[in-house]
C-alpha cells in the first residue's frame, strides 16, 4: 500500500496494533491475497464474462476518464481508441441481435402452445429485448426463466454509441450559435428558424461571421472562471481608454472629441474624475445609462467583468471600484465605447481594488491613449509598469497635451517614455499626438489637433480587430490543455480549428461547405 494511505488518520484508527507493528508483512499478504483472487477469477470464469468485464471497463474509462479529464491525450490517439470502440460496438450489437432474433422466433411460434411457458410473460413486453433463450430445464422438464444476459449488450451498445457521438458533435456548430451567432438574440427560436437565419445571413453579413467566431470562442472557453478569460476580446464595439496621471486633461479631451461634455463630466483646474466612467456613444439621450436600457449597458459589460477580477484578486470584502455607465448622443463614434479613467496617483497604488481595476481595464480595452501633460512632470514608475508588455502603436499611443514647441524638452520626454518600454526605444512622431493648449492664441491649432485625433481614433479599427484575434488565440493556447468535462473534446476541437484557421491572421480562413447547416465540414 502507498505510504500516504497507510499513514492516513482513518486507516490508522481502524488498523489493529499487530498490523501496525508488522505493516510490511501485512502488506505482503494483502497483495498475495489479491493476486490469488485474480488468478482464481481468471481460471474459473468463462472467457465471455471476462470479455464483457473488459468491455464495460473500456467504455467507462472512455467516458469518465478519457473524455472527461484526459481529452488532450484522447485527441492525440483518437484513431486507435475509435477503432477499439467500433470493434466492441459491433461485437455487442451483433451478439444482441443474434440473441434477440432467437427469442423473437420462439415468441412467434405457432400455435401459441408451442411458445415455451417461461417465455410467455415476455410476449409484447419491453423486457424481451434484455433476455436470451432459456438454456436449462427444471426437474419437471420445463424451461427455466430466461436469463437477462442480453442486458449487458444493450447497456454497452448505448455506452459505445454515446462515446462515438462525443466524437461526432465536435463537427457540429453549437446550437446556441446558430442564427446571428451571438447566442443571445436567437434565443427562443426553433432549430428550423435558426437554420433559416444562417441561410439569409451567410452570404452578405460580415458581422454575422464575426459573431459566429465570437460565439464559438466563448463556447470553447465556457467552463473557465470569468477571471481566467475575457469574453470581451471577442466582438462588440471598439473600446478606447483615456489614462494618465491626475489633472492631465483626459476628461477635457474626451469631451472635445464628443463635441460636448458628457453628462457627468466636470471642468475644473483640480482632478475632476474620481471614478471609472464608461461612455457609450450613439445613444438617443445623454445621461447616466438608465437601469432598463440593457442595449447601452451591454456595451459597458467589461466594467462588470473587471470587477469580477477585482473580487477574485482582492477578496469580496474590500468592496468594488467606483464605476459609472454614461450614454452620449454623439453619433460620429457610434461604434466606439470610451473609458474615462481617474488620474493615477501613486499614493493609491497600494489599494488593491484601485490598482487592480486600473491595471485590468488597461489590459482589457482594445486601445489606450495615455494623456500626458507635458508640463505635468514625470511619469510615475508604477503607472509606467502597466505598459511594460504592450506595444506602442498596437496597444497604446501617447498624447502630449497642452503642447507648445518652445517649452517642450524632447530629451526629457524620451527619458520618461523609456520607463514604459522594455528597450531603449526612442519616441517617434508616428505614434504620438500633440494637442496644443486651448487658449485664445492657439484655439485654431487646438481644433485641428482634435480633428486629427478623431481621425486617428477611427483608424484603429483594423488594428483592434487583429489584436482581438491575437488575444483570443493566446487565451485558447493557454487554456487548451486544461479543458475537462464531457463536452471537452468538442471544445478542444473547436479550439484547435480556431487556433489553426479562423484566428490565424496570415492564412485565409477555411471554408466549411456545410456551415449553412451548422456543420463544420
């Protein structure tokens, strides 16, 4: 016996003292008894029973071990396992059919008096599928009741059909993804209606293709806890965050982009934003999002996701970050969601909720504009750490706010930017935006800067969608080997198709000719 079992508290409490004192001898006799029992069973039992026991164990291992927890190993050696299961399925089905045909011929005997008395109770009964023809007679020379030896074949046929079904469903698109692919608006539709939606949307809607990709990704990642993955990488509006130190003009710039101050924005020389604000543009009103306006609230869902991470990382007792969802009537940015973040203050960096929410939101939005008041001073080291593993131009960009050519020390700006990069990269003009002070002398220049910034924000669309695919692929690769559950093989194969085909930016996505019918073939 393993030492861990022998030394467990339960075993130690029930073992007699003589066994504890002679544990090696007791272990030897226990193993000897087991071997003798196994040899006796092999010698005395019929080989058919041994085969049935082996087959039952094979089926149970296939369902509850390989498919549930060792799906990566199963996928690697899928052909040998499938071959074995098909052979055993054929054996059990053919044996069951032979036995049933004999019982049926006996039950169909004419005249009815020719039917053995022991079989008559099973005539027209469902139990006739589970019995075999009687093989022994009693002292009165009458057939004994038929044994239920066909039951093992019925059970194992069902088991192997279920096993093989688990290898077929990976080629079927998840049911809730049929239709528009979101898994939301198609709820309540019949299967036929969902198939009809696919036919109508398949050829003309790239949005439908993107939503289907998103739905399949969410399905592959469905059994992981929310803090382990991020469904928001998948689809939806482009999410842009404005981050930086306190009082650098983030709220002012966002208001300039929208053409007006959003409903809860304030203007003051002191820091004005004390909360994380999600601004969903393109709304029919400009106010905090109403409690029943789920269409707008859905665009700010990422805030709740980040709070899930905060609760996980910091514990539920430490509260949640101060967040606010706001709607705005601006239609120019109707495909965007903006996040106005509170200014980073080093003294709050030790607050787990504040720091974690700040870091997670920067990680999970599509693009971040770091607003830096060139007159503000240094970039705080702990704030710069958030961008160490991010690429400028792909994940974030710098905005020099209140810029004036005569007063800016570019060597100082390069020195500060070095904190945010992993190498000795020098600032380039391509991924920086200069916004002049909005005063009487520079008002026209400020207006041109805002127009340029608007154009830049609209141009990040393709970069964002490529980044989302990269992040989705990274998440799938990270979690691929951790999948478990009876649907794990389906999720694993969808995961592999996404990694190798749909999320590979350098390869044309594979065309599934039967996708209109929900088949990934």
